[in-house]
């Protein structure tokens, strides 16, 4: 009965987490659509190709919002006969897709900016943009930075890498708008010879976006490849296991992640004269200790073995 209540509570917490993620993502989706249309219109009216390109960039944010909404809803589902460890990796997969989208945007911006730099060097100077493009760039920077902060805070609160990744996509849009602001401002107030600063600033921003994409992509790729948790976390896990009374030694520690859930497998050694009930209680205490530290939805698999005088090293780690 207690286990059933715990499962219901875990499912309830996961549903609440999903609702928060969907709410902030829907807000971002609407904001991105409005900004995209406004930027493109401002670009045409203000005679600014950079602003039009920035509007197209905002469209990519709407695409990633859709990815998050679709995948984070799936990741909230519990385990079933097909996904015995739950659907957490769907969120991880969404994070990887967002990272790839960021990288594609970075490459596209870099290509376009380098082309503009070459054109400017060859004497092809773009026309002077209008004030409406400058105003739109300022509005875009403010709105997208607000969306970044809002989405990042919620993502960290509910431990959602997909939301954090999407937050950085919002910021990438803000940085591209900064490049537009610099370029438009220079073109309007410093004369024709300074208009090359627009594509130069865009190139710098595109490199930054690419680095952010790399930083976000690597953890999700590592998780999908089921690479072990960081050594700092593994050390904490070993320390928690060693604290439990009745655990003489342990070994075969294996760890990985499934979405925001830790999966921890290991063997413990107990005194051979213990009854099955006593040995099982030690395993229960070990599991509770780890779940208190890493969350009730952590998946802990413990194999019990008799201790037969094997060598035990530091922190009760069995060396045989």
C-alpha cells in the first residue's frame, strides 16, 4: 500500500512538473510568433536585411518550442511494458534536438555574416536602414532576455535540461538582435564605412551560439549513450552506501541517467548468518538513503551477497 502511495505521489509530482514546463513553453511559443512577424515587417519597412534574418531566426525558436511541448509531455509518462524505466529519455532527446537546432542556426548566421563581410570588402555597401529596425532590435533584446531568464529559472526549478536548452535558444535570439542593433546603429549614425560592423558582430554572436549548442548537446548525448554519472556524483553515492549499518562491503557500482532520474545499480555484501528478512531490511535502508539524496523517483537496484572475508578497501569498496 505504501509503495502504491509513493508511486502516485511520484506521478503527481511529475505531472505538476510537466504542466509547469508546458506553460512556460507555450508562453515562449506565442512570444516567438509575435516577434517573428514583427521583425520581418520591421525589416521590410526599415530596409534592413539583418532584421529580416533576425525574424527568421525567431521562427527557429518557435520550432524548438514545439519540440519541447511534444517531448516533455511524453517524458512525463510513467513506466509501462515497453519502457520499463519510464520515458525520461524523450526529454533528453528533445534537448539534443534543440542543441542541434542551435548549432544549425549558428552555422547559418556565420555563413551569412561572412558572405556580407566579403561583399562589404568588395565594395558592396547595403542601404541605410530605418529607425523602425533599430527600435525593433531594442524591443527584441528586452523581450528575449526576459524569456531567457523566465525559462531558465523554471527549467532549473523542475530540473529540466530541455527547458534550460530552450532558454539558451531564447538568449541566442537576443544576442542576434544585439548584432542587428549594432549593425543598424552603426549604419544609421556612423556612415557607410562602418556598416561592416553588422556582419562582424553577427559572426561573433554565431560563434557564441555554436559554443552554447555544444555545451548543451554533450550532456544529452552522453546520457543517450548511457555514460556513467560524473565521478563527483559517483563518489557521493559510494559515501552514502558506506554509511548504512549492516553493509559490510559493496561493489559493481553502475550509474546512468534517464531524463532527470538517476539509475543506480550495485551489489552489497552482508554477514552470511543474517536472515533473508534482515538482509532485505539493510537493502531497504540503503535504498531509502539514496532516494532521500537523489529523489524518490530515483531507480535503485541492489543485489545482496554474503560477505565471505573478501578484501575491503576504502569506503567499504570490495576489492576482490
